[in-house]
C-alpha cells in the first residue's frame, strides 16, 4: 500500500512527464491494436466464409476453375466411410443491376440442405431446369426485394435474366460475403456458366470424422491429381497465400511502434529512479529490501502500462476502422472479400492490453536494477550525482551478433513466417545495442564546433552529451530509429511500387484491356466465352485481340498461378519482361505449343532452368511441359507460368477467357475505339473496357492501397519520437535546474537558455540523420533481400528522395516543436529558486 501511495505521489509531482510517457504507450498500443485488429478481421471473415460454405462437411473436393466431370461424384460416394457427397458449383460474377460481384452457388436444394443451413423467409427454393434464384434479404444493401423480381447475372456469353422465387434470411450460408450471394439450381448454373456435365466442388460428410485423414488419402489416390482434397477451413489457404505476407508486414509495423515506445518508458523510469534516489535510500535505511525497491519501480511501470494500454486499445479500435476504410475497397476488388467492419473480440483487447503492460514491466524491470544497487548512505546524502559508467563492451558484441544473426536468417529462410519476420528485428535490436557509443562519440565531436559558432549556449548544450551520455542515448536512439524506420519503409514501399509499375508497363502493351474487373488467379470468377474474341475483332478500328485465361493449378503441394494466352496473336505486339531467352525467341517457343514459361521466383527458389520439364496435373492427366522461357513476375508469391491457350484448351477442356488485350489499327484513336467497344458490348455485358494505361493505374492503385499502411508507421514513429524528445528535454530541465539558476544569475538571457536546448536537439538530429542513413540502408537491403529469398522477387532499388527529404524536414519540425515547452520552462525558472533547488 505504501508503494502505491509513493507512486501516486511521484506521478502527481511529475504530471507532464507522466502524461507524456503514458501518451507514448497509448500511441504504440493503438497502432498495435489497429494492425492486429485489421489482420484479425481479415482472418475472421475468411474463416467465417470457409465455415459457412463448408457447412457440416468434413472434407471438400475442389476442382480447378474449369471444373471436373460429374463422374467424380460416384468415385467419392464409393469410398468406404463416406456418408454423403453433395456436388455444387461456386463462382463469382457481376450482378448487372449494381455492377457488384456476387457469389453464385449452383446447388441441388434438397441435397444441399443436408450440408448447409438455409432459412426461407418468403417464397421457395429454385427448381431444377429453371432460371430461378433464391437471394438474401439484404442482397441489394437493404433495399426491398420480393419474389417475382428480375435479376441479371453476367454469364460467359452476356447477361442472363433470372426470376427471384425465394427470399432467405441473412443467416447461415446466405450471410456469406456480406449477403452478396445468390442460389440457383445446379443444372442451371452448369448451363449458364458453360460447365455442362461438370462440377466445381463436392462436399463430403464422413460416417466417422475420426477417419478423416485416412479417407482424405483414399480420395487423393482415387481422383484426378488436378483436384484438391482438403477440409473446408482449407479455403482460407487461398487467401493466406495472398494476404499472409501483407498481414505479416502489418504485425511487424505495429510491433516496431511498440518497440520505439519502450525507449520512452525506460527513459522515464530511469529518471524516476534518479529523482527518487534519496527517497529510496531512506526506505532502504528503514528496512526495505532490494526486492521491495524493485517492486516499487515495477508498480510505477505497471500503472503507466495499465493506463496507457487501456486507453490505447480503445483508440486502436477506432484507428483499425480507419485503416479498414483505407484498404477495404482494395480487398474487395482484389480478392473479392467484403469486410463490413472491424472484428475484435474481448480476448483480443485483453491480449493487447497485456502486451502493453508486460512491455512496460520489462522496461521497468531492466531499469530497476539501478535502484536495487543504491547504497542507503550514499542515497541519503544531498549530493547524489555520480559519474555514469562507460558503455559495456558486451552490449556492443551482443548487438553485432544479433545483427549478424538477423542477416543470416534473412539469407536462409525461404518462407514468410514468424521466424523470418523476427529476422529484421534482430538487425534492429543489434543496432540498438551497438550504436550508442558511436552516437555519443559523434555528438562529442560536435562540441568544439557548436562552441565556436554559438558560444556559451552551444558549449553548454553540447556539453550535455559528455555529462549525461545515458540520457543522451535514450533521447537520440528513438530519434535515430524513427528516422531509420521511416526512411527504410518508405524506400521499400517505393521500390515495390516502381518495380511493379515498370513490370506492368512491359507486360501490358496492348492499347485496350477488356475485363470483368481486377482478378486474382484462382478466385473462381466466372469466365467469358471465347466467342467474344471474334465479336470484338469485328469492331471498326480493332487490329488484333488476344484472349487470356487466368487460373491456378496444384504443383509441388503448392498453388501455381497459370495464365493461358493466345501466344501467336500476342507475339505480334508483345514485349514481355523476359529473363531468358530473348523476347522474340521466348514468344516463338511459347506459340509453337507444348512449352511453358515460368516466373523468375520459381527459378530462384527451386533452381528451375530453361530446357527442364515442368509436370502439371490436368483433367487429362499429368502433362510435362518443356520450360522455354523465364519471365519476371510480381503477382504471385508461389510462382506463375504462361502456356499457349491452345494447350490449355486441349488439356483442361476449357475454351473460356478472362481478359482480352486489344490493339488498334494505325490511324485510329484508341479512345474512340474504346467507345465503339463499349457501345457494342454494353447491351449484353457489364465489362470494364479500359485503355491500357488506365488499367495499369487501376491495378497499381489497388496494390498501393494495401501498402499505404506503411505510412501509418511513419506517423506513429513521428509521434513517439516527438514524445521521447519532449520527455527527455523536460527531464534535462529538471535535472539541470540548479545549473540554469547559476547561468541566469551570471547574466545568461532567457533566449540563450532556449537556444541551448534547441542546439542540443539540433545536434542530436544532425547526428541522428548521419547514423540513420546507413542503418536505414541496412534495413532496406534486408527487406529487398527478404523479398528475394522468401518470394523470389528481385526488386529494383528506387529511393523516394523527395519523400525522404520531406520526412527529414517533418521529423526536424517535430523535434523542434518538442523542445518549445521544456525550453520555455527552463528559461522562465526563477534564478534564486533554481539555485536553492536540491
């Protein structure tokens, strides 16, 4: 109880510093909650979709996008231990009334009720052989909908009209994709989406769920190798491959924000120990043990962490919603996921609160070692200042070791995991341990220069680095790390953006691109009929039309993105980003048939070379394609490949397309031809007809929306650094009260006192930039190296010099603003009272 009263008394005396320390915890925990809440919401929605679509099934048989023959259903039903097997078709298409993507399930209503939950609110389920739909109540975003209403869905050959015969409650499977889902008869979906005699999924219910692994193995051995047998929750893996790296980066960013805040907490607690030295000595003299003193310091750290984390988790909820608003459009357009709101459970809030408290306790525990070694007699004396010890050599050695270990981890780890995410932290923590002596040495070298230029204020301001190296480190390191993190993250993001832009500029060289919107390979988006190629070719001003089918296949127990393209037509104008051989030879080899291009990341990660064979599972059996080219690709973490569309049609039995690349005859304006295509197609389709430059910009805009979270790290770094500087300078003023009084009594003006503190921060900022540049280069290079080792992507190095200059200026302004109050406070001290202070 006494420890609690002493802690509150200290906080009451040091209100502003306590507030700044708590504020740093609030900012960092808010950032951590925001990114973890965003990631958790993505996981929750994807998991909810997987659970609702999977229903009561224990296993799912997933076909490639072209589907599998219905005869596979009999094979599944013949497996011992299979109780029930229900086929369905799942695809994504445009609903023409709203031009939004909707999920389509083609089902046998009676059989499907055994797997998934349907609750009819009005009308009935659609009947076989009829173009009828059952839809959720909120399909149109809350607008009224009733049986008898007409809805147009886009099929491969154009708009198809359906009659709504049933309204479902927004529960069970009808709530998937924020209720943007429609249900039609299985045979109708096969007819509309050109999948006659095919299905895309089989839901499997087992007689004994404990035999899941054994039955799964039997299914794999009995079915065509091109299908995937998995649990319904395995649907999440489709998204994990796309979003896992992004979520990992978000977690790294939030953790780095917390890491910066720990400096502020440690600084504040360290100074609190110094200020309470006499009090600690008295407590030790009257019988307090060392563990009692440590308990007092940890209690103060706990109070700071508990209050700061409590406010931070609630602030983080609002920040998470803001981040979701920033990227929700990109997620919806990119991976067809609609996240209506942030989903953070009470347990998540408690966990993040605990992280904040434990982090503060760690800082307090580390700082409390100084308090436990205080001699009672020495502490009771009025003059308690002691020279600070030199920086321990073991910390420098440990820092170099951690940095080397982190670098080694980046070099050898091939998958993006928690371990690979920890590798950059090793480099950063190594810098934190190894750089302080260099920071102090450089600052001390500035003292003669500042003395010569600014006289006594410069000498006293720079002299702080010699007199109080520990506080200098605790002020300078957050500034240095804030600059380094901001520089490196902006550089990594810019390098990814510029590299991707250049790659897309080489890849997409047609004049016009026709699509249903941005797609991701394997996302089950309904395709278009290849008859559309001839229709577009007949439009005035069109020179050539290239069809592209975008899909995915199983390879090496991984998902390989596969693009099938009309290579002969494409070779007339294409200039793809090839690694080897030359562009003309690579195009000719692909157009000749039987060959395949692989992405550069497959070569880097698996050592594949031109001339080798790549065997892919197809509905026609395993087919070995000869590797005839290696191309650059930044769209897939798992790798990608190109084949001729004739080969794809032959082996996959699928003639559909997803994109049309259109070139314009000489003498025709592309924008006018674009208008002609829109007029021709608009009566039947709701397609995106974009000029190539606009299409590229749209994709870059979507990807940039995902990367914009990096900017939050920069903002948080600025806030934490500003708080750290203000806190440290305020401490400097309080520690140097007597010195300020003496200086004022001998004639130093208030403006010279203010200048003294401004020069101290200016020196720190200057040296901080000098050290931040090589550290940021190291972090940047580790990020580039990680992209190569983990994803196989070779990024160009493009530094955003204008942004880096702007961040430097902004950080400088924040540092300057942080000095205003402490400098003003120090300058306003009464000389007589200051001299008398103890």
